[in-house]
């Protein structure tokens, strides 16, 4: 069996996380998702909302975090096993970006909490 250090494994996980996020959520890859999505009126408790929903199974795969995560892991892991020299550069860049995203999310959430509690204490 192929042996990985814990650091390499962590980098592969972070790279897969970032690639998945890039595919499913980021504005820069919206052009990839858009042909496979359509706008539909959805009835909800808040009334009628217009939402982007997948047109077909491929649209669902591009819009589903869990589905895209599996394909990202296959792409990143398979690439690392088959062509490690090239994939290592991509993994390094994506893992740094993935770690940064996690830190930014944590910091951003905590900044919002501090702002919320500061506002609440002023009201009391």
C-alpha cells in the first residue's frame, strides 16, 4: 500500500476541500455551473422565492457539496498517486488556500459574534 505522511494527507484533504468549494460555491466558477442550472419559483414559508435549481444530474453534481467533494477527492488523490510531481504543486496551492478559507471562516464568524454581542449589550 502507498504510504502518506500525516502532513501530505492533511494537505490532500485541504486541497480537496478547497477544490470542492471552488466548484460548488465560488463566483469565479459560476460560468461552469450556470448552463446546468435553471431558475424556478419555489414556495416556502416566506412566500414565493426564485432559486437556481439543477436542470439535470450533472447540474446536481456541480451544485452538491457532498457529490463534488467525492469527485474532488478522486481527482486530487488520483492525481497525486499517478502524477505526483505535477499534482504536488496544485495540492500545495489548494491546501494553502483551503487552510486560509477555514481560518477566514472562523475569524469572520467570531467577528460577527463580537459585533452581535456588542450591539446587544448596548441595547440593554
